[in-house]
C-alpha cells in the first residue's frame, strides 16, 4: 500500500521552523565556512553535471537556509530523542510519546509500552505534541489503531532544499525499509503525473553524505515546464 504525501510539510505543523528563523536572524552570516553553503544558485545545467558526475557533495544550501537548517535541527535534537523519530512522526504518521530525557538511542521502530517507558514526570499519552514536558523528550511509536495509516513510502518537497534557480523543485522520496529502483520509478511517476515538469533527475546519497541514514531516501529535482515570475 502506498501514499502520496505531497501536500504535507513539517514546516506547517510545528513551530520549530519559525523558532529557527528567529535564532538564525540573531547570528552573523560570516560564522559559516564557505564550503558549507552555496554562493550562487544551481542551474539545471549545473545539476545535470553534478548528478551525472556523482559529485553530490557539491550540493549546498544558501547561507541563510543553512543557518535556518542548523538552528532547526538543533531544536529538534533538544526536543526529540532522534531526528529519525521526528521524521517517522511528521512524515509517516507515527504516534508520539514522551519519554525520560536520558532514554538512549532511537525508539521509532519500536512500539513503546506506555506503562513501561515513562517516568512520573513524563506523560506517555499517544498524541500529537510539539514540546515535551520538563525532563522529557519526544519519541515516535508505530500506531496500533486501525484509524492511523502508516505509508510504506511517500514523496514530499524537501523542507530545506538546495540553492536552486527559480523553476527547479527539490523533492525527497522516503521509504520505510530498503529503497529499490521500483520505488524510485514510482516516485518519479507521481511527479510526472502532475504534468508540470519538463525534466526530472534523481540521486541517492552515499552513506557518508546522508543527513538521516536511518530512513532510506532518494533526492529528486524537477525542472518546471514554465517558470512563473511574480516580480
């Protein structure tokens, strides 16, 4: 069973993004090494050359977006036991529980037993919450009720895309379990069905470049048939 989750975005659900913007605005832009961000937007020709040559490490965000991304992930790490758990909750519809702050490792793949994981200070109620109680962090748990549908794979716009020219969109294909060629074909077909894109490229980062190695995923960039300017 599959699910097209193209309409969802964690940025619209949680306040972390606005918090990250505020934190980033208080930082100076010169505290990042030039190698950590892109000074100019990537054109479609740039992307074709980089992806065909497998030079994936050359792809960067803008300096502003990189600051926001770092502030955002820093906030997530304080509130969640892992970014893996956060993705399972916001993308794959997992339930969320609060657990003691010193709970080790990633619990997202486990069904957390409400009576066995929480201290007296931590509520274990399965609900969508944004900030854990004092002394606790959030963890994802697979829902055990029929009303919740957990997709096997989904495709969504990248919340923190690379620094791309107008008319180029950056999507991510997420998969619970191993990502196969047929999964990539499915993701590309979802985008082609929109009849919006002229060209599509994809790549899968090697393990040392994956910001989230616990959940298999592919990057897909799309070149729009028509660029609409609002200037």
